[in-house]
C-alpha cells in the first residue's frame, strides 16, 4: 500500500500548480497580519487632559493653570486625570488673584474630570479610546480589549482543527475568512465598547481559524521539500506583509471606523480565491471520496504539463485502504512519567513566555518615541529577516542551542534599554527591534522543535497543548504593555528577564536535531537532559532523512 506522497510523485515538487497553491494560500494570510495587530491603532490612547468648559468664568491665567502637573519619566507634564476644583479656581479668578503668585497651587483641592476630556488629534483623529473615553478610571478597558481579541484566538484554536476535519479544509478556510471579514465590518457600527469587544472576540476566532486551516491545507497539498518552506517562510512572511500594511493604512486613515472599513477590503478580495484553491486530496481520501481526489490530481497534472497515470489509485489499494486507526491518547499522557512531565512543563513555559515577549513588543511598538506608524512598520519589517534566519538555522544547527541563543539575544538587549539615557531614543528603538528579532526567530522555531521532541501517538496533541500556552501568553501580553504607564522601561525589564529565564530553561531540553523521531512514549522516556542519544544502525538505515509533520492547533 503506497502512501499519498508516493502516489503523487509524478506531479513533481515545484510546478505551476504547486506555485499557485503556495502563493494563493500565503496571500490569504495577509488579512490576518493587519487584523491581528489592528488593535494597536484602533485602541490607541492619545494625549489627553481634563476638559475645562468654555462657560467657566476663568481668566486666561487660571485657565492655563487649571490642570495640575505631575512627574513622568523625570519631567513635569499636565495631569491626564485630575484638575483643580473648578469652583475654587473660578472664585480666585473672580477675586483677581494670580496663580502661583497669590495662590499656592500645591495646596489647591483637586477633582476628577467630571466634564470629560480633551484629546489631542496630532496623531489620531479618533480611536475607540476617544470615542468612549477609555481613560483614567476606565483605562483598564484598553488592555482588556486586546486580551479579549486573543481570547477569541484561543477559542478559535479549539474549534478550527475539528471543523476542518469534519467539513473539509477548503470550506472552513473560506467560512472563517468570511467570519473575520464580516464581523470586522460589523465592528464599524459599534455603539459602545461592550458591542465592539464582543465582535472583536468573534474576529479573533475567525482570524486564527483562517490562519490554521490555510496552514494545514498547504502542508497537505504541497510536497515534502516545499512543505517546510511554506510552513516557515510562506505563511509567516506573508503574515508579516499584512502586518506591514497595517501602519500604511493607519497613516492615511486616522479615524478608527474608516480604518476598519479599509481593513475589510482585502478580506473581500480574497473570497474569489474559492475558484482557484482546491480541496485537500488527502482529506478527500480520508473521507473515501476517491474520485474527487483523483480529479484534483488530474487537474494538477494538466496544469504542470505532466501526463498523469490513467489510474492514480489502484483498485486493489482502495480495497486495502482503511481509515488509520489511532491509538487513543489522553492529555494525561503528556505527564505520564517524571521525564515527559518535565519536558511538557518546560514546553508550556517556553511557548507562553515567548508569546508574551512577541505580542507585548508588537503591541507596544506605537508607544515608542517618535512616529507611531514608522515604529509599527519597523516592528513588522524586522520579522522578515527573523523568519529567514530561523529557517536557515533550523537546517544546520542543534535546536536547543539556536533557540536559547536567539532568546538570550532578545532578552539581553531588552534588559539593556534601562541603561540607555532618555535622550538616545534611536538607540532604544534599535534595541527594541533587535529584541523583537530574537524573540520572533525563537517563536517561529517552536512548532518544529516541539514536533520533534514528542513521539508519534502524542505529537499532534503535544503541539496543540503547548501552542495553547502561547494563546494564554498573548492574552496577558497587553498588561505588560500597560506597565509602561507607570515607568517607561518597566515592560522591557520584565520581558527581558522572562526571556533570558526561558532561554536558560531551553538549555535543559533534550536535543532533537539529527535524531530519529520517537515512535512510542517509551522511546521518549529514554531521552535525558543534555545527552545526545545515538540512533541504532538499523534506525539510521530505515530513516536517513526523518520527516516532521508540522501542524498548528
């Protein structure tokens, strides 16, 4: 009985059909890039201060001194959430007293912004923060908005794989694409913050589901040599392209509702791809729909100008073909022994803390000194060399050392930011981008590393469970950005420390590079710490080039 790769060898690896699938599926990821990070502009908080009504009977001097000053990063700035009690300063103004000369401002009673806020429009015309005054007592809603989007990502991770297994890759790919685009469009008509965030959760579900199903469809259609390039460079690089387009859209469209409208257009343009992207022949075979699978392979052969065999699937093989019986595994199998439990716990920490660093740096990019749009673009641009570097390193070097190395690089430069004087802004931004480079490189290697560590029966479950930890990391990441409201460098100290810590933990993983993939839990239990386990001679002969099916959950 031949497997699918053997049956379709005659198609070749990189013909017109494969190139079309590679680029169309990669292009379908572009909307995920800007939808995944759109919150950095939709929920941006411009500079603001308490509104002093025009009807208040104040002299020019008292109107200019109606807002108390506070110390922020070593300099005095107007307070964002307090003002001097209006009745008191109106009385002083009526008496002709001058602020600072006749009245000690430090002794004046203060009050909250009972008349609302004035928001600067130098950078943003409007955001959801200015629309619904998500500042001061309600500033906790801003990071929660981002977190709830990632809660949707977590929920979508649970259902996307199961739906595509049940209803097919292609149907769910375009259904989730429609969900992401449609509910983003509905957000434009949000009448309050609660409505916006509920819709944002659903957008998050569609965003990750679209990403995962496109990933699975590509790995199932493409050949062995192209598969790893698609899963690392193709998908990730086009996600970064979408991320780079976000600040371009936001620069020219400063109103959040119009920005959302513009961001839905590319999603609509992706819908005609339905007539060009086929269903996965592998999935059709698993559903015993052999004639449909043969039809797709025949069309691929025609596109590649290759003569296909008259009969692709031999009738005798179809009789022998049965749905593969899988050994029933439970999540507890990932904790069966002390050794596998230790590896699982370390993997959960590795995924979660790497995700925290990646998303916190991405969400904090517009808060850096200088132009918010340029900083966001640079944060996206740095991902492209990071993915290429990760791909090159994975081909040649031991996994745990390269992952630990880029984590040390990323965490180390983030820790250096606290020693950079506030005037050296360009140096601080450069270190942040270098930190993003290291953490992004590590993040893109985790699927391969985790898939190689675990044996076949639990491999898919292990990748799924550990990648779930990254969703938890993305949920808490906005609160690391929130720390910057108290101290400019505090987020980088915390992120840098955690990144260096997880880099140290990575050194305690067993090495997987060049090793035979474990087939049973017992084989995995023999892998110890820093030791390189040599493969038996018969295993080397049997599997000279071990294959890893990289899956996403």
